[in-house]
C-alpha cells in the first residue's frame, strides 16, 4: 500500500521559515514525481512545486519561486519543501502527492496525481 505522510507544518511569523517533509512508503515505481500542493480556506487547491525522482529536476509556481526549495533524499524516500520568507498568503494546508506520469514543468499540476498525503497545516501570522 502506497502511503505519503506529511509533517513539519506549524505556526510561524511572516518572514519565518518552515521545512515540510513528505515520507513515502510502499512505492513500487522507480521513476516518479512528487509534488507539493496547498489549499487555503475558501480557495482551490494549487500546485506549489514538484520534483522528479530520477533526474532531480524541479518546478515551482511563480508565487513561491525564490522562496521555496524542493529537494529529495531518495535513501530515505522523503521529499522536503523548505519554505523561507513566508507570507500570510502562504497559509494553507499543504499536501504532497505522487505521480508516475507527471514531470516537473508548467503542466505538471494540471494532471491527476496518483496518491495523496493527508496534509499538514501551515499558518503564517502577520
């Protein structure tokens, strides 16, 4: 059974940092992508960033480019999202997802991702 478990969310002041983790287990594929998405109250879910397991290529939404960094530790089957200079607009529940077909790029977030975690809440106070 594939499982994705997010952790690392919390409350931080504007300008602060958090690092989210997405631990994957039971994943049978060698080549895949892990994506981070977020959903703020009353808003649609949006893609934040994604990374390819094989090539390490990455993609970021314009709203987080230059502030967030996605990385992976394949030995630990864990993907991280380092979030710096957080803004109140970053407040949301953050989800990680896995896909066999997605590849980092502008169309990655529009496809149907195969597996999802339960989410971790990020609150940014002004």
